[in-house]
């Protein structure tokens, strides 16, 4: 007869992990079965690799739909990890038992959730409780009664986490007796579950447990002497052989289930992602604290008190942040924590007592330093690692090799990376991040580069999250290397792009990501689209991205000959159609046209060698027409004046005509806004123009002033505060006396103090 021991554990419970280790030392099983999809068996042996450092997660995904995936996280204090490592160290076979992921994913594909997308990066983990099955599953998984909460309430606890710590994590007892008591308690709770047998959650749970029992029966037929089964406590009663239903009943539950092809691997995980705060259903409130507990319990020569050593680490964390935390304060906090545990009837200080003591003694009663401790220590920022031998797609292997070559390793912390594009190695880092961004692997987010205005500097905020592994797998369908995958992605999206602006954006992205093949693909599509584009606004909006590509493509060593040809053709077509397109615009259309003209002007300014005669003639036709919306005509006038093609006297004449009483006030205000937007230099240094504007504002009739005021406020609010102050001071001084050309008026009165000071230096006491 095979001796089967079912060890019902709490996922990520250090007490459960210690109990599993103690039980294995006593039982010495010759087969270990751990809850998890059987597909994991092919990667379980990797847990013995020295390069496998928790926290890590087993990743299972549908081969044809990589975003349909599940994570199975493991920390050093996870009982499953302890079971796998013990088996590896003793040469004992270890396998996983659960419903195969091939069935789970196929069922999900057949009956997709009705509410939300199932992309693993966008959904929370399974809504499990301590003792339930664990998986960061892609679908809306069943809800099971919170058995641990029910036991806590029965024991008089309002907090299930605290009861579990007191009853399991901190209690010293025979591990086999402890597991037997947990199984018996869970069995009583399951006995009062009154949900009908056809309830979807019950059906799903029964399906999983039937699959577990089928695999356990197969193991029993192999003739092992002792089998240890490590599973979520909720499932423990159903896996005791004495409670098994007939095999035919389980086979009936599992008959006819669909299947799909899946793939498995290991990926790094983070301690923060083990936390309940991330929405992880089987998570714990304090991964860092549980790691501390487990490390203390398993250290062979550890005689130090758990509470005291924890408070020492709290003090170290505070000191790193330049906060006072003396040794005497640590001792006082330790005494307070023990006193609180005694008053509250707890067997030893838990995290709640340690937090209260730390806040009262080490943090001077303030919750802010304690929040820092919680983030840095209680949760932590650990990032695991997996060996290179772990199964992976070629694209992920290329990414890992590139990261090693560029010395740019993932981190669970936000890291600000400043890149100097003049250095080859750092330029390669920029290329890597831009290629990943194109593929949807958002490891880096562009950040502010500070005060520099140069084009040689980039800044990125790097933060690696486990879900990015899924994004890499999904992107692997485009190619086996980052360069080929990004180029293929660009070519595909260029073909389906619906606007010239999107194509121009793709072109700029290809430039930053150093994708010559991608540029060629976009240029080909862009040439076809611009040739048939009749709307002037999209043509104008395309000019700036094309100009940036021409300007900076040469800097990065990219051949932009084809881009230059498209830019020349686009500019000609835009110039020809601009005057006609500007006629008869309403306010909304005029705003869009003016924005497009400004965009085109900004792009053309990047290429001083480009001949702009056609552009300036088109602007002159717009500026000189009274049939064109004032906002657009005023803007064209300003651009021509900035280019030195319109004299200030002519601008003043146009301003006087546009602001005359014959022009409706709203139209005049729109023209004024187009002329002045940008900066106030024109008004500050041309007193005649300022006087014209002041006179016009003063003469606007009361009945239309309310309509004009918002536009005027928008125009002048764009000026800086010093500019507005200078304009106000000039207007408050009123009209200046006429002066002869070239003669500057002298304000002798204002110079009085300086004159008297110089007189004293020269000895002219009478003047002084």
C-alpha cells in the first residue's frame, strides 16, 4: 500500500514552507506531487540551477495566442518552491498535478469572458484566498468561499491574515499534525457549501480536482512507498485517497474537454508583484516580511530574535534615507513590540506590532517614514533571475543578449537612464529602447531631459514588469531578432495605416529605432498615399515628420534620399492647394488649418537649405486675401514678417485695415490672434503697433466686447508674465510724443540720481 500524505498549504506562507520542509525531513517521500498544470513538468528540473533565483514565475501561454497566459509565481518562502528544491536536492521525482493548461486555455477560447479582455497584462490574478489554487489566470476564474476567513472568524479573529500567522506561521507543532488539522477544518467548511452542483464556480473547481485525482491515481499505480502531495489547503480534503469518488466519475467530468497547444518557461518575478496591493489574488500583504521570517527560521545558526533583527533592518532603511534611528531606539522598539504582542494575546510580535512599535519609537509617531519602510522593506524590490537554459523564443534570446552586451539589465525599481547619443554604446541603448517601444514592449518611458535643448540627449525611465515577457513572446511572430521584428511590425502597420500623420509618425519612429528596412517600407506607402491625397491639412501635417527625418537621419547615418523626394513633392502639392483650401473656413476648420501651417513651418525651419519660394508665395496669397479667415491670414502675415518678407510698415497698415470699424470685431480679434501668437516681442518693440491695438480694444463696442474678450485673453495669456507686465506698463503711460526718425527721447528726470552722483565725484557741489 502506498502511503499518501496531503499537505494543505497557504501559497507564499513561510510557516507552510517551513512545515513542508519539516514534513519532508520526517516522511522522506519517494515522489513529490505539487499543485500546478502538468505542462510545468518539463521546466521543474530547472529549479536546481544555481542561476534560478526567486522570486520567479512559471509562465504558460497559448502558442497561437501568447497574450492568453498564466503566471505561477514562486518566492523563496513559497511551499511549492521548498518542495521542488527538496526534491531536486535529494534526487526525488517531482511532478505537478492540476487541470492541464491545454484544456484551461481551450475552454477559455471557446467561452470568452463577457465583460473584459483577457490579455494577461491587463487583468488581475485569480481571485483566490489563502489556501486556494494559485494562478495569474487569463479568464474570469471561479470564486470559492474564503475558508481561511471563516476559520479566523470561528477563532474570534476579524483579520484572516493575523489568524493564519498566529495559528500556523508562528506556532511550533508537529508538521504532520498541523497539516491534518488544516485538512479537517477545511473539510468541515466545504461540507456547508450550499452552492448547487451546476454552479459555474463549482463546475470549474470539480474539474480541477478531478484532474488532480486522475494524476494521483496514476502515481499510486506506479508502486511508490510514500507520496507527498503539496496543494492549496482548500483542495486538501478532495485529494485524500479515502475521500476519492469512483474513477469513472472523475473521467466523466473530464471527458470531451477541448485542447490547444501551449508553451512553458520561467520568467523573473518581483517581490512587489507578490503583494496583494497589485491585485494578485493569492498574494500576501508583506513579501519582504515573510522572506525575513523564512530566512530566520531556516538559518541553521540563527539565534537572534525575529522581531529585533527586523527592527534593525527598519533602522537601516531609515538611515539610508538620512533619518535618525539609533541603536537605543531599536532596543526600545523591540521591547514595545513584545509588550504589544503580550497585551494583544499573540504568541509573538507580528508585523502589526512591529509596525506600531517602529512608528511610535523610530518614526516619532509619523506614518510617513513607516510608509517608506513599507515600500522599501516590507514589500521590497527584489527581482529574480532565471538561467539561460530556460525555454524561450528566439526574440527573447536576442533581447537578453542585447541587454548583456549593452550592460542594461532589467530592474524592478524605476531607473532614470540618461543617454548621450554621441557615444556609440549609448546610441545603441537608445535604438534598443525605441525598437522595443515599437513592438509594444514598454520597458522604457521617455523622460524629461532637463534644461538641455540639444538633440544629442535622451532620458528614459526604465521599469521591468513580468508582463513584458508576454509582450516579447507576442512580438516574436514578427521576427527572431529585434531589428527584423520591429521592421516587419512597421511594414505591416504602414500598410493598414489610415492617415498620413500615422505614417509620418512611423517614419520618425523608424529613424529613432535605426530601421532602414522599416523606413523603406513606410516611404513606399507614404509615396502612394501623398500622391492621391487631396486634403491640404494632412499634407501640411506630414511635412514636419518628413523634415525631422531628413534633418536627423543624416546625423544617425540613415539614407534619407527617398524621404527627401517625398518631402519635396508634398511641399509642392501643399503650396499649390493652400490658398484655395484656406478660403471659406469656419472657426473650427481655421483652427485646424492654422495648426497645420504652424506644424509645416516648424518642420521647414529644420532644413535651412530647402528652397522655400513656393511656400512663401502661398503664404503671401493667404495673408493678402480678405476672404480668408482672420486667424489664418494673421498667422500667414506673421510668418512672412518673421522671414523678413513683409516690412513692419506694411504689417502696421494691414493691422490698421483689419482693425478698422468696417471689420466685425470677432474677425478683427481672430486676425490679431494669428498675428501675435507666439511671443510679445512684436508689440513690445513696435510702439506704433501697440498703439493701434490699444486704440482698437478701446473702441470695441460694448455689445460685442463680451464676444471678443475670450479670444483676446487667450492671445495675451500665451505671453510670459514679464512680457505682459511690459505691455501693461507701456499702455499705462499712454501715447508717446512723435519723434524724428533715429532720435531717442531722453528722460532727464529719471537720470537725476545718476547725474547728482557723478557731480559729487567731479566736485560740482552746486549741482549735487
